C-alpha cells in the first residue's frame, strides 16, 4: 500500500518535477535559440575562413553571369568583358594547370573561357593547338557587368554542375589556393 503523501511532500515533488522539465527544455531548445540568435545578430561568428576566393552565396548562376552554357561537371570558367589580354591569358593558363593538377578527379571538372570580344587570331590558334579541351563561350557584357561589377577585368569562377557560381578569383590569385578550394569542393560534393 502507498503511504499517504503529505501536502508538503507533494509540493516538493511537484517543484522538483517542474525544475527537471525546465532543465530538459533548456538543454534541448537552448542551443537552437542560441544558434538562431547568433545567425540573426551576427555575434560569436568566426572571422576565419577556409577558402581562398570570394564566396558567391546568393544563388547566382552561369546565366546571370552572361554565359549561355550547359555543363554537367564542375567548371573553371574564365570570363573577360574585354579582349583576352595578359591577365586573361594568365587565368586561362592557370585554369588548365589546375585542371591537370586534379589528377584522377580531372574527369569531374572542365575549364572554359567566356569572352565578350573575339579573340586575336594568334591567340585563338594557340588555344586550338595547346588547349584542346578548353571550351569557349560568348559572354554578354551587360549581364557580366551586373554580376561581376562594373569595370571588373578577367576573373576565374568555380561553377558547380548545376550552373551555380561558387567562388570567384581575380587575376592576382594563386593557383595553389584555387586548386585546394576545388579539391575540397569535389571531396564534399555529391554531384558532378
């Protein structure tokens, strides 16, 4: 038989049960509230990053950039709104070297050039001869200026297999950093 519980004991048990419920809710819901507040008001967010380019996280696509292309692999895309000058040619060379540097993962990626103006005849012949896998696309200068910014020169973009812009690099970027970024993306990617 249950002994009769006195009123003070019942009150103590009820308080202890409420305290346990509050602690349980705090442990479960507290981290979610803290994470939401950190995201909303941007506090305690680490300033460091593990990528070397400029992250494009606003859902822009290759079409927004002014390139009408369909590619089902990761892509190193060099864009130039002007003629392909020395900085553009350096990025084209860099894109090919990075593609080669992927080794066995090279089949998951491609490299391409999108230019608004026709290439010089000498350089076009060089590309056909020395860069047989390089794909060339026309570039719409107005769309490129909206996405990349006015006055933006030659740039290298990493584009995912769905056509989303992931990272952007300027002509001063180092190949090792770009290669590391692309290798990491291929490692964590379930697409392409």
